[in-house]
């Protein structure tokens, strides 16, 4: 917090200049019929930037993935992540603004991920975003990373209407949320231990696969024989919408130890693990839709890129008469476009904030205010 206060003091400047900028925002807020928003995502191991135009849609977006940097350590090294964001963010902003055909004067607001995430990584995005907003004299909005994921399907040609149930499945979160509108979220259930993506990553590591584990495990599972192993569907035999995935990981390890550990054994186990996670998630989605009396489901976050998950949910939706919405594959995992979109919706509603560094490693989604 000391660091944050210090940066705030340096960047946020004096009370007088803060007041001047807030007044400028209030004045501009009357004219926010449309705007271009620069979105900045640096919460973990991807530097994502986008320009979203409230009338024309997404103008440009790009991503620097840090996969190669972290791969040799088998997981994200927070300090290396922060340093790479420092290196990549400004060149990426230049590129994306160029691709979008925009100059600073065209940008009406800046949206950045303020949390949850790795504190050092978040601070890089927050500092750059606040510096640019200050220099360009434009409003800024601190975006919740999971709200970004939740709204990512809104970037697609056929977005869902509100209300809907959202399943958020990423590396750090597994949540079922009732969504009435932007910022109107009620958590229905969540993971009591590992997030679904985390379970994929840890299990992949046990199977000797590299980082990031989710996609690697899913790829290996394609060579597996379905049905050879049957793993449990945790917490599906009792009421409620919470999840628990850490036992499944242990069960996979025990099952592996009882085999020869050949590549085929591993592929068969990967297949069983993927089926167990996907079926567990789907059982709870179905239950949440019934409980809420809703027929629209959004699935977002890194694990929503899982092919088995997408196919099975599409089939169930057709059979049971509900609609399911996913982001396109590249917007399932972290990206700047979802942050630009979420920030734009809040800025258009006049949700203006004073220029200050906001970085929250933990930030419950329920704490958000409606736009
Ligand atoms: O949303 P995201 O990019 O970052 C966080 O906010 O955490 O999600 C990353 C997570 C990782 O755990 C990764 O292994 C998982 O999503 N993931 C997948 C797949 N693609 C990414 N898990 C299963 N199958 C996939 N195809
Ligand atoms: Zn994410």
C-alpha cells in the first residue's frame, strides 16, 4: 500500500490539479454520446491493448503473450510478468492506436484493469493508463478483470440480452453469477478451492505437460480413450452451486500412480479429467439456469476456450431450449478488447473517476456498482 500511495502522490499530483481534471471530466460527461476508449489489460501474463468505439465497435486490438518467458519456470513468475508489461505496454499502445487509425486526440477515455490480479502487473497498467489520461486530459475508468471476461461475448455479432447466468471460468476464478445488467451481479456459487483453470494447470503439470497447462491437457486428451478412467464429479451429488476441484486433481494423481505412466495412460487420464471438469461445470450451469428461471447462459474466461466444453454446452442448449453465448476464442483468455468494452460502457454512463492509481489484487465482483 505504501508503494501505491507513493505512486499515487507522484502521479495523482496535487489536490489543485486533481480538482481541475475532475471538473474537466464533469464538463465532458454531458457530451458522452459516443467515444473511443483505449483499453489496457496487464493483470497477469498477457499485455493486452484495444481501441473500442462505442458506435463502430472494436477498431483494433493486440496482445503480447508472455508464455515463452514463464514456460521455463512452469508457471507465471510475478516479477518477470511486471517487467515484461513495462517493456511491452507502450509499444503495444502505439501499434494498436496506429492500427485503429487513431491519434491521441481521438481517444475519449481510458479503461484499465484494476484487479483482481498480480499487484506488480496491475500497477504497470494503472500507472501507464493514469499517466496517459492525465497527459491527454481525458477520463479514466478502473475495470474489474472478471467484469471484462463476463462482458466479452458482447463483442460478438449476436450478443446476449440481459438478464443471464454467467459461468466465469479462468485461471484464478470459477463463479456462477446472475447478471441483470452492467455492474448488477449476484454470485450464485464459486469454487471453494482451486479454480477450474488452476485445476487444469496443476493436473497438466502432474502429467508432465508444459505451461500453460489447460490447452496442453486438452490437446493430449484428444488422443485419449474416453471411458477408460472415470473420475468423480465433485459436489454434484448435493444441492448448491459451489465447486471444488482440488480433490479431482489428487484423484488424477492417485489414478496415474496405479498405471505404468505411459503416454497413452496419460492421454486417457487427461481425457477423463477434462470430461469430469466439463461435466461438473455443465451440471452446475444447468442447475443455475433452472434456479434463476433464465434461458440465457454466458460462458467466459480462459477455460471457455475448451473445445469439449463448447461442444457439449451447445448440444445441451439445443436439447433443453436455452441459449449459450461464448466469446470468440481469442477473447476467452485475457485481452484488451474486453477491458475497453467494459470501460466504455461505464464511461458512457458518466461513471467517471478521479485520476488515481487503483490496483486491487483481490476484488469481489459483488462489490461493483451498477453502471
Ligand atoms: O482468463 P485467463 O486467460 O486468465 C485468468 O484470468 O486467469 O484464463 C487462463 C486459464 C488458464 O488456467 C488456462 O490453462 C485455461 O484458462 N485455459 C484452458 C484452455 N485455454 C485456456 N483450460 C482448458 N482448456 C482450454 N482450451
Ligand atoms: Zn482472465
